[in-house]
């Protein structure tokens, strides 16, 4: 649930009679095809083909829904857009994922080649995780301690290949979408305020400077102006002048004021309602949300206590292995002293860049020989 007059009959001509006569075999053929009859030699699509078609359709949908992702993947079709992130859009995408999952469930796992069954299982896990996550509307807190929805905007130019005039115009169009994108995120946070689904105070205090600093920059110093600082000579002088002028107008008149609205909202209205607790379990439906995040991050359906115990046991196991190495080297002083020795002794530090690169390259080559034992596809 969301947190919210009959036409007269024409005379038949000889031509229409001939057309009606010729249409008979066509209709019969269509009926046979719909009934499942196919020409000799044609093969029905296999379960694997159906699955690959579903994969391709879902991926195309994901790129269309997330233009920033599309750009980062080298797909330029949506370079002038930004995602729609209203709560209605989040629910719409949840239903999309549910529809893809229904179609996937229609593909028999046993009908797939053995080497493709894991693909199906991973795809199912991804869809289920996406559906579960969307049901909590986590976009009501669109930031963490060191970054947020605004961070992708500040890096947006880095993933664009600016080669022709249209690339710059697309980027300007994306910049013009920032106020809408920002306002949708503010409305999502307001919905979180109404529901008690709010960020910890420590996260707000940490992330706020990453919004206020870029909002206060001059247009020419802004990350958004980066593509327009040195326009290529392949563009005409008229186009270069127009692009720079448009960029200054859009960034100064729309983009930076939009970031300013976020900064002001966070520093005033939002700050009044942040919580002093930190854990997700303190949120409304927090226990269920915490379990969902554990499943999303670990792929395991374990409780927080079970995850914590795994962490403690791993620390103990690793410490024993470290102790064995210390004893093998006959080092006197214990693990803590050994760690200090590793961090401070000059013999463990390269003196030149060439030494560092050479040593790192040797380690990387050793890792290359180990990776096939852990990963099938490299």
C-alpha cells in the first residue's frame, strides 16, 4: 500500500467481391497459426529463448526508467532525462517487477540447460528483492551519511561522451529536469516525515555539507558547468556561444536554486524531525525493513543477531590465523605489536612510484591465477 450512428452498407463492387474471395485463404491460414499450426521445419521457442527475451525486455525497461544508469552503460537514448521518483512511480515500477516475476515463473527451471539455471535463479532473486524493497518506499530517505540522490547529479557529466552538438543539448535538457527531480525527492522526504520514516541526526549532519557546498558555488565553478568550460573546436563559434549562454542560464536560474531548496529543506523542516537513534530497526516497521535489507545485502534470510554472530566468529577465526603467522615468524610481542610493526617499519613501504607499481603488479598477477578458482566468468 502506498504511504498515500450506424453506417450505411456500401454497394459491393466486383473488386470487393474478388477481395472477399481472396481473403478466405488468408483468414484460414491465420486461424491455423493461432491454433498452433506452424509450417514444417519451424521450431517453437525454447524455455531458454523465452528467458533471454525476458532478460532483454527487463533490461531495456530498467534503462528507460533510470536514464542515469543508461548513460553510465553507454546507452545515450535517454541522455536528456532523469528518473521519475515520485511515490506513484516507485509503486508503478514495483508492479513492473511483479509482472516480470510472473512471466519468469512461467518458465520451467527444469526445461533450461543446466548452465542457465543459475541465471534464472539470480534473476528471480533480483526481482523479488526489488519488489520487497519497493514495498517499504526507502526513497523517503534518499540519502545516507556521505551521499544521496544529489550525488549522482553532481557526477552526471562524467559518464557522458560529449562528441557532437546533440550531446551538449541532451545534457542541457537533463539539467532542466533537475528541479523536477529535486522536488520529487523533497516530497518523498515529506512523506517520510509524515510516516516517521526519517534519517538519523548523525546522517543528516554528515550529508548536509555535500548539498550546501555545491549549491553555493558560482556557475562557472559548478560541476554542472564542467562540459561547457572548454567546448571543442569542431563546434561552430555560434553553437559554442549559445551552449555556454544556455548552460549559464539553466545552471544559475534552475539547477543551483534547486539544490538550494534541498539544502534549506534539510537544514530547517527536516532537521526538526530527525531521530537520535541510528539503526533501521528503529523506523516504523523497522524490524521487517532491517530483515529485508539483510536479505538484499547478503542474499541470506538471517536475523540481525545471526549476522552479528557470524561477524564475531569470523573475527575470531581471522585473529587465530594472524596469531599463527606471528608465532611462525617467531615475532615477540603479540598480534597488536605485530600490526604496529607492519604499519611502521620502512621495509614494507616503497620509496618510489616505480617500486610501488612493480610490487602491486606482481601481486595482481598472482591474483589473476587464483581468480578462476572463485569465479566462472572473468
